[in-house]
C-alpha cells in the first residue's frame, strides 16, 4: 500500500513538472497590471518567464510551480495550467514565419529607480502608482544619489513629473504664493548650494547629463509628462540662461533661442522655447489644448504594429490587448511630429492632429522611451487631486505601456527549436 502511494505521488509530481503556467494578456485577463507584477515576482525567484509577443495580447508562460500558482490566485490574475504538449503547440505556432509572433525570454529582474523628491508633492505619478499596484519594488532616488554616482546600480530609471530647466515646473503664474511651491523652491535652492551650484538650473543640467551618461552606458530611461521635453530642453540649452528673474534672480539670455544646440537632445530638434514665465509650457514641442481640437470622448492614440521577429524591441513596448488607447492630458500631453528627430521611433500617435504620444530611441548602449501625458486613467489631472485608484482600472491599456517598459531590460530573444 505504501509503495502504491509513493508511486502515485511520483506520478503527480512528474505531471506537475511537465505542466506549464500560461498567463493570458488578451481581453480574458482579469487583471493585466498585476500580471506584470507576477512576471517580475517570478524573475525575482530566479525563474525564467517566456514573453509571448503578440500572442493573445502578449501573454506570459513559465514552468509550473505551486508557489507561482498560489501567488496568481492571491493577486487575482487569470491563468491556465497547460501541458507540455500544449505549450509546444503554442511555440510551434509562434515559430511560423507567416505569423507575427516571437518569444522573448525574461531572465533577470531589472533593478528599478524612480527619480523623485523625497518630500510630498501636490500631484501623483503614474509610474509609482502602477509599480505599487503591481507590487513591483523600486527605490526613490534624487539629486544626492545621482551626484553620488549611484545610477549604475540600477537597470531602469523613471523620471518623475520633473522640470530639468530650473523653472519650477513653470507654475509661477498660478501657484507662486502656494506653500508647496515656496517650499519646493526653497528645497531646490538649498540642494543646489549643497552641491556647489549657484542656480537650480545648473544643478538640474548636471543631473540631466548624469542621466544621459547612464543611458549611454547601457541604462533604460523612461520619462512621462514634463520630464520628457524639459529634459531635452535642458540638454540643448547647456551653458545658456533660459530662466527669467523670478526663477534664478537675473534675466534670461535674450538670444538663448538662437544658441540652442539640438544635437545634445535625445528626441527633439528645431523647437522653440517658451520665453514667457507666465506660460504653463516649456516649448512648442507640446501640443497645447487649443492646438489639439479633441475632447475626452474622441481623444485616442493608436499603437503601431511592428514585426515581432525583426523589430522585437518596439514590439515588446507596444504589447497590449487593444491598439486604440484613450488619450490623456499632462503638462506635456503629446509631441509635435515635425519636431521629433528622424532617427526616433514613433510607437503611438494621434494621426488626425499629427501628435506622437509614445516614442522610443537609443543612445550609445542604452535605450529611452518618452510617454506624453500625466495619468492614463485621469484625462485632465489637476494639482492637488486625489491619486487614481488603480483597483478601478486593472485592465488599463495606457498603464500597460508603462509596465512593458519595466520588463524590457529583462528580455533576451529566445532561440526557437528546429
């Protein structure tokens, strides 16, 4: 009797070992956002994950493990237990040259940093919201850590809602007397003096250049909203004073526009900076509301389809269960296509208004992605509003784009069996 029990137990174990866990990412998935967190959790356990590009919305698959299955149940993520034969059938189908599929093996979890002030801010940040919701750990770093040379400790860096030009987000007109604005300016000036800079703009330029070095050395940069264009503007304006008196105590260089060096910028060229300190805008890179002629009910952008076998990077970054994504505002909502450098890849656009929403490029050994707008599930987020509750948006296609970028550094193309 004991022998029979032992044989039966061995048979059960062998069957479990031969099974796979399949995590669909099409419309059948109950919680797309937490599914990314599961993939990250598996990687942290030193187990590989196959990312099935374009297959049922960019699904995940891994060897069966009872602990993983339990975690899927706890987090409310849909999954299927499939046999090795079923898994091989999927892989055989994906290998067909006639179909736009490919497999990326995720091997090592990326170490994530978010560049953000440690003090409370009067706005939320979409990336920290979704990382927390998906249960993906990250470190908060700011100027001290960047200047101390800590960036190489990380694989992936997100730029929080930030102004790299030293103009305090150009909130002066509306919020210069607000306590949070006054405190933010005081902290920034104190940080600049601490590191030997006479102006905040000089400190932010030094930070931008360190981040640029991080990318060139093989890092992955992701930025949203004002951190996109203000980062490029700061680099292009190196050595110039583009800040008016209320920001740094002296007038801006009246000829700064003609002295910009666009070759230093990552994504944009030919743009004109906003000289008006009362304008809540950094430059003409961004499409202002008056230029967009869209309302919430017709504001969408479309994700391009790329060849999974020949263009795996943009394919990874655009994985979704829909190609039509609701638009959303930010201080920098979207990017005028005519001001995007020719070598930059547009991955999502509002064609009707010639606006790019989601763009990608390379620098040296590294990669960067810019995503316009502030919060994919809050159409026109205002300063001081409550953060978005992602429990209400577990299948957000706009937030999925952020999480594609999180997993990107873990990917290595898997060789198909012949």
